[in-house]
């Protein structure tokens, strides 16, 4: 049986690692496209084939994966001038692994479906380390038949894959996930600041909290590994990306008529952090703004 030809568009920090796992594990061709030449060269060195345009990707691949910065980029790559919709053929499948507003996911899917092209939204959660090891959590929205078609390839990148429902539901779960995480990171930063001002040793505080009901992934990962270590690298889910995601959550909450004041406060903390020049740094850097306030 002929193996499907895969393609990956968007080889950034997360997408590049996902693509590398897919390329290594897939017994077939992988074609790649990105505006960053070095990212493409890295993918080619791992066994992928470089494409010079979206048209080349559309002509080569059966299943096309995207991992782009946000909704406007997804819309442009698929629906824009010289985008995938203009070049793809009926029977192909597009899988968007970006974090994208639910409304855009459904708009793009409707346009593709009208042309006989299947789509699923499959955003990812967890860390760059999880992307490296192929142990991401992936939340999928789309028809059951499409989910079953793409599942073997998603398993190259993720250890926990959930079919959440129809188009847009994967994005809804991811947006809610990131809203919860960002709120928790703000709470951890506030807790650390309170403890330090009360005279507590920060490491002792963190370790003790981790043994109680205040334990969380945010405490262990963002608190201990980033805040206490003063470790806020560039290109690891920076503050400006966190602002984008919490804004998607606020928009979704407004559409659903749900009040989310904690998310609004989290966006304020992120915005202050970005305004202070930390927009590209790993977003737990907001700790500095809270600690110095």
C-alpha cells in the first residue's frame, strides 16, 4: 500500500520539532515549507524535501500539516492570495496544529469542504521538551473519518490525543487549556512574591507547596524551572504569544457570554510585561513585573 505523502508548513520552535518527529517516524515522503531558510535546511537535513511555495506543497502532498503563529497566518496560508485553497485538490486533507480562534477554524474548514478538501484542527499542548520527545497532548476537532485518517501521524508527535468533536472543538479545548495555565502562572508569581516578602525561602516555599493541595503543573514547570531559576529564554512561548492566546480565550468567553475576570487580569499582567520589553521572553517572566510592583 502506498504511504501518504506528508507536508509541513511552519517550522518554528514547536512546528520544527513536530515535523522532525513525523519525518523520522513516517515511512514515506515529507515536504516542508517555511520562510525561515535555516529552519528548512534543518528539516531537509533530517530527511524532508524542501518546497519553494505553497503551490509546490499542495501539488506534492496528500496530508498537509500547519503550525503557524496564529489565526491571521492560518487564514492567509489557506484562504489568501495564492494560498492552499487555490492549489489543493479534492481528496486532500489539511490539519491545522496552530492555536487559532474557533471562528477562523470553522470559516477555513467551510471553504475547504466546499472544494472537497477535508480539514481538522489539532492544536498541541505541553512544552518544547514534549515536542522534542513526541509526547505532546493533541486536541482534535473534525469528522471521525478524518480523525482516524490522521491519527497515525499525530501519534508520531503526541502521546495523548483526544478527539474533541467537530471542527473548532480542538481549538476550543486548547484555548481553554492555555487560559487556565496562564491564570495559574500569574497566581504562582503572586504566591512567590507574597512568600518572599514574608521572609520565606523561595525554594522551600515552592517545594512545600508542591507537596500540598496547591501543587500544579504551573508551579512545578513555570514556577520552579523558570521563575526561581531566572530562566526566560527567547523563542519558548514568549509573552506576546501568551497575550495572543489569552486574547483568543477572552474572545471565546465573550462569544459564549461567560465572565472571566481572572483571564482579564492575566492579560493585563502579560501586557505590562510586554510593554516593559519582555515580549519575546518565555512568558513566566511576568514574575519580574509582579515582584517589582
